[in-house]
C-alpha cells in the first residue's frame, strides 16, 4: 500500500490517477479548506538545533510548536508547508475556522473537521473512501485517515492522513506529515511537536527572540 500524508500533493496525485485528469487541474479543484493568517513565522535556532513555528489565530492568541533540526517554509498563503533541511520530510500546517463547521452533526470540533475533510476529498475524487479511521492519537489530538483502493494506483491503494487539534472554540489546527521513511520516526515526530504545542497570548509567540 502506498501511504501519502501531505494533503494537497497526495490528493492531487490521487485525483489525477483515479479521475483521469492532470495534477494541475486536480490541484485547482481542491482549495485548502482553511487558511492561516499571513503572519506565520518559521524560525530556526542553530544553537539548540530546532525550529519554532508560530501563527496567529485571532482574538490576540497564537499557537506555537517546535520541530527538531532545521525546517524551512516553502509555501504560504492558504497553508504553510515546511520542508526539512536534512531530508525530504514535509509538514503542512493549516487552520480551519469553526464557523465553517457549523451545521455538521458530529458532537465535537475534531469530528466535524474530519467530516469536512472527508467531504472535501470525496467530492474531488468522485467516490467514497474504502476505509476511514478516526481515533485519538494523543491528548487533545484526533488522527483522521482515509484510504482509496484502485488498481491504477502504485501498490493498489493510497492513504491520506491529518492530525486534528482544536485550539479553541473558534479554530482547529490540521497537521499533515509526509515523506518520513520510517513509521516509528513519523509517529515520534508528530508526538514531539504535539507535546510542545501551545496556545498563548500573541506577544508570547511574536514578542520573544529566544527559545
């Protein structure tokens, strides 16, 4: 089974394979479901060999977490995509407003966010996933994944994944990690950044220059 965890790169390739369209057309059909404000800072600190990621979430608040070693921002706008300086690993960071989740029947924000992700993908691909998983991954974090099986795919199947973290009543954070060679290292990296994830007053994230 081919496993692919970065949202847009995976799904556009999957749409191209399953629907018989070009990847550029598929990408144009799948807009990032939510957007980070422009002020997302990715700062590498050589002294401690880690990268801090900070973003505003409205109402004077911010989120922040750290990644081991150096990571660089390679896109902005509707989402922030980070790439490791030492490997091909990538992390996609997106926010979704809880306003966009109103009307969905799930009782909690993470469940509603997962349902909307599912709708986004199935609308683009024109078919339901053959397998869907929604489970607690760490305190306050839900892991959503879905798998599409098709003979035209390498290995016969492809899986997409996102880690969903409600930051407040107003915002949900989505994290998607890809291109990590070992499954154990993938889970360790996600657990590490989640353990460090904080929601704080905005000056704490953007007013300091040290770690």
